[in-house]
C-alpha cells in the first residue's frame, strides 16, 4: 500500500489541477449568413445604439477587416449579447442572428465571451458607440471572414465553424480539462493501488 504522504500529495495536486481548470460552455452571438444586408445594417445600427461596443468595427478598430456588414454585425451582436449577460432574446436581432458555440475570434479580433470581457452588463439604456446611422459600407474585394457557416444539427440555424478549431480559446480549455483530469486520476490510482 502506498504511503499516506504520497497519496496526500497526489490528492492535493489533483485538487489544484481541477480547481485551476475550468471548462465553461461559452457561446457567442453572430449574424446569420442568410440575412439580407438591409436587415443586418438595421440590426447593426440598433445594437450599436443600444449599448454594444462598436469601436472595434470602426475603421481604426481591430475588427474592422473584413469590412463587411456581415462581419461587423457579428461583432456588434455578440458585444450586445454578452453585455446583456446572454439573456434569452438578446441574440435575435429580428431573426438575423444566431447563438454559436464556436469562438468566432480571428487574428487580433477577439470576440468577448462573457459580460466581464464585453465591458460589463447593460441596463435598459445603452451606451454604445453607434449613432443610429450606418457605420459600415461593404466593399466587393474584402477578404472573407476566417469561418464558414454550418447548420446546427436538425435546427436549420447557422453557426460559424472555424477553419482551424485549434485557434479557439474555448477548445483549449476543454482540451486541458479532458487531458489533465484522466492523467491525474491515473496517477492517483497507480499510487494507491501499488503492489506491496
């Protein structure tokens, strides 16, 4: 039987690993690929005027490119959604948005994944950077966003799918937890059940 001190050390290490590894099912609000540009623009204006942080999609922002209504609306929708604490109905925008479980962030354009990373929660009145007038103009030669859209099984709704899921911050947290927990359990069991 393994010594009590070995078991205690392994249990403490296991608790530290499990305690520091949190897996949160994050979700993001993104524009539907089948929405018209007119509907996206109207909803984008609403989101920016109602409290979304739209500074990143302005011409000097990290999420300005690709300069398309689709990309800008996705960022603004998500900002609004996160600031509303992912409340039911806060990711609809007249049917032009859907909730995705894949992180749509790309390059230095990081989509907030919680109210705290989106600048906090909003009340009923927004404090966005929007003016209620269109802030984006699509250009024909803009590069496409680094994600495609794939249906969520059976629902017909569209969600972004990263071309390279290893870039997703959510997938890293899940990978760490799914690898470290079994390895830790294996180490504990191997120390406890050692032959005498």
